[in-house]
C-alpha cells in the first residue's frame, strides 16, 4: 500500500473539520448579527444614516402704501469653525481669512487653537465642534472665504431681517430680535402671517454626511411668509420725522409726536415719535426709546379738548355758533354751587360767541358750554369722542388715558376738564377726536394695515374703513369745521398755521405740566391738531410737543412749538397728495354773520 | 429511445435554466439601472432645488439692496452728489385745472394757430381753478420778447 504522504485521510479529515468549524463560526456570527442582535445594530445603522433637515421659510416683507419695502429678509451666513478638523497645512491662510472677516489675526488664532471647552469641576473638557467667527456675513464674502479652502471653516445660512429705511417708522414697523422672535410693532402683531412655516425633510446620508436624495422618505416644503402692506407712506412718514427733528432742534422737547391720517378713511399715513431709534441697531437703543409714545403715553390734552364741549352743546342744539357767553366773570353757578372759573389768557371785551370761544381758546367759554351740557352728557360726549378708552390701535401697548365718570369728579372738575385738565389722553386719542370732526362726525378706527398678500403677491385680506360710532351729526361736524377755521386765521390762536388758498381747521393746545405736584408755569405740553381743507377734509395732522422750550426762554405754547410745524408739513402734503383748494370764499364771514353751518 | 428523451429533457432544462438565468440577470440589471436612474434623478432634483434656493437667496439679497438704495435718504444723497437739483413740487408751481382738459388744450391750440405762435394758457385763479380774467388778445404779434 503506497503511502499518501501529507494528504493522509487523517489530515484531510482534520482540514475539513477546521474549515467546517470556521464556517460554523461564521454562521454563528451571522446568526448573532442578523437574528439575535439584529434590532440593536439595525437601530444604530438607521440612526447614523437617517437625517432630518429643516428648511427655513423666508419671512414676509412689510411694505408701505406705495410698495416701498420697510422690512425684508435676506440670506446671511453665520460663519464658524470646527477646530477638530483644521489642518496644519491651512495655517498660512489664516491671516488672509482674518483680513476678509475684519478680525485681528491673534483673535482668529485663539479661536482656532481652542479645541476644548474649559472642563467643569471633576469633568473632562468637551471638544469644541463649532465656534462662531462672525455673526452675519453676506453671500459674496462667504464665497471668498470658501475660495481659501480652509477645511473646518464653514457657514450656516440663515435669513436675517433688514430694515432698509433704518429709523423710519421704527415704532410702527417694530423688529425681530437676534433669536428670530418678533418683538414689537407690526412684526410682532402680524407675526403669524409674516413668519411662514419651516419645511422639513427626512432622508439618509452617506459616509461623508451628504444627503442621499433617492432615500428621501418625507419632504414637507417650507411655506414662505405673507407680506403686509401698511397704510403708511414713506414720503409722508419721512417728512413727519424731519419735522419732528426740526422741532427737536429748535425747542428741545422731552418727547414729540406727529400723526397724520387720511380724513375720510381713518387710515394712518404717518406716526412718528421723537426720540426714535434705528431698527437695524435696536439692541443699542435704550428701553425707553422703544415705547411708542403716540399710544402708550398720556398727557393733559389742554385746549384741544375744547372741541368736546363745543361739539356736544351744538349737537344737542343747546347753542348755535353765534350764541354768546359772558366770559369775563370769575364765578359761575353750576348745580347750585358757585364755582371759580379758570383764567383766560386773553381778556374778552365782549361776550364771546361759540365760534370765538373756539378761535380764542377761552377756558371759561369751554367751561360754560360744558355746564350747559351737564356733567353726564359732557362726559358721554368725551367718551363718544374716544377719550378714556382705547382707540383700537392694534399693537404697541395702547393705554386708555384717564377720564373719570362724573360720580368721581371733584367739585372743580367741571371747570377744569372742559379746558383739557384733570384728564389724560394719548396723542392718538387727541388725533382721533379731531379726525371725528374731519370725517363728518364719525369716530373712525385708526388703522395701519391695508392688505395682507400671500407669497405669490395675491391679496388675501383687504382692510377698509371702520367706523366705531357716530359722535356728531354731519351738519354739526361741518359747523365745527368752519368754526375751527377761525383758529388758523387772523385773530385765532394759531394764525401761523394758515395756508393761503386753503381752509385750515385746527385747534391749539397748551397744558401746564405737573412738576413736583404743582402745575408748572415753565413746563408745557404744546399741541396743534387740525385738518385741511376744512370744506372737504383730506388729511388730519396732530403735533404734540412735550416740554418744548421756545428759543428766547418762553413757554412752549402750542401756537409756537406745534402750529408752525403743522403748516410746513401741510404745505408739503398739498401737492404730494394732490389736495385741491375748496372754493368757499367768504364762508367764515358768512358763518360769523349768520351762524349758518355752511355757505 | 429512452436515452434520447432523457437527453432532450436535460437539454431543455439547460436551455430553460440559461433562459431563467438570463431573465433573472436582465431583471437584476433593470432593477440596478432603475435604482441608478432614481438616484441620478433624485440627485438632479436636489441640485435644482439647491439652485432654486440659491436664486431665492440672491433675489432676497438684491431686493434688500434695491430697497436700501431707494430709501429717501439714499435718493437725497444721490441728488446732492450728482447735483441733479431735483426738488419737491411746490403748490405755487401747480396750476389746477378743474374743467375739461381737452377744451383747455383745444383753446390753447386755437390760440396758437390764431396768433401764429405759441401762446400761454389762460391764467387760473388758484382758489377757484377758473380763468382769472378772459385772455387778452395779443397786442403786438411781432414785438420784441413776444406777445404779452
């Protein structure tokens, strides 16, 4: 029997057994991987391959009435670095990167070389995978950064809010803070419409963390935000802010507010405050500047409030424009009590007509009108004009002012309130009261939003004129309009507001401020509120100057600090808004002579 | 005879097996091609989406830049810098016409024809927007400086 050498039966069997064992081992491992530990490994694989991506929606724009952009969103890059992936060979490029970013090289180097966060007590330091280099850089700069090819330096795209007009209408537009939260103004009020909805996508990624688009399982596209069209006009708003700046330079007030509205509809064309702030640098503005004083501050309206007593008495047919009152007496009897009346700035040598009470701004005359009207009816008219309640301005923390019911009045309040004291109102309330006369006797809701448009530009909502209530009959509103012309005419308290060829109706106001618990002779709130043309009102303008000081050290009367600004602004608005003069030659003289409401 | 049948069966089996393998291979190849096509299409869609997003981003940037250049401050700066001398229209530069502009233009044209040269439109009262006075006939057609 010949020897078979190495290939003996025993060795073959041993080799076959070893191979069988190997296969068995592989089999056992496969069983362990695919059956016993299947769920564990599958979960780990899916976890590492699955990715969920958020797709950010673009926030809608805020536009003015002409389509000018007041707020928009633009793509910016938040640039950062992963210090763990930096390569030594890229280090020569660091100075160039620092130059592009406008950072000191040492600062950049410090960020790049800090690879772990300072450890907490007893714990190891954590690796830094993202350190911010610049908050916001434009796409063009990001392209230049990418050209450097520094591994580990990359950006995250975010939409950031920009306000092209900077400080224009800052209190109306509002702002979105760095966290993307709408904080004030229209931005906050209409955030639900503006913000849109982020989309998201579930898919898988490869080993280089690139998305494998073919494995997308869910894909919800983002919905861009809707745009909001305001009734504001940037040109009018700009002139209003220029006028306030001029008033601030000349009279150095604590605050000043200017409101312009469309008389027939009540929509606001401008609402400006001084001081104001830059929307693009809202984080640098002190908190007190963020407050919209037009709706969130209150002051004594002063003589602008006299329209309430006069209108009420006319509307109740208790007086006619030519009814005369003796305003020379110091005392008047009311409800069986003798009350001392406020002094008038200008002594009257004859009994004043209602029209003269308005044009000369007689405190005593206004008081006598209110007394004739009676406490409750006078209060009801004040409420009907919108005092003591919110106007319905939709955002900005509007306050209601202060107007007590007659039951809470002190004995002398009936001599003070008709002249605009012992009552507080916001600038917008004063404006709306005058606008009620301009609109023909209806109190209109002051509105700011004209339209809401979807991302394709189609109009989704359109807002129209909204009447709150009728305060006066149209005839009485017309009588008041013509009587208020006397204020802005020769012999009136605001002759400086007169515009040749146009009929300006308005009312000055000067209220002493309470300083240390007493009415001050030096600190005043001067105001002028009016409209034009009186016969066919188009715009209502209100200027309130808080604690303005005349250059020669004089008091900040409304006729000095506010009325000239009214005229300057109105002269700009006349050609811009195509306000035509109304031919009513001799209307005022006819009214004075015959007491007719209109010629 | 029996052997021949067996051979034929084996041959048929081989043919069918080969056919089956071929079909299975073709099906497999088709599936692979389909998956590859799906991957390629998905990748192309992804690229297009990225391009659209990039376009949106650039459009947003351009919109913001245009808006910044159209602010009143910027326009005023340009006006001064380029010395354009543009200014807001003042009321005293405006002549308001509340009648029919066609009749006014016709009257102006007739006046031009009759005078043989351009004549100024009738002056309007600023308050009433009506002719302040009937236009006076030209005194001297060829006077130096034109008819007054």
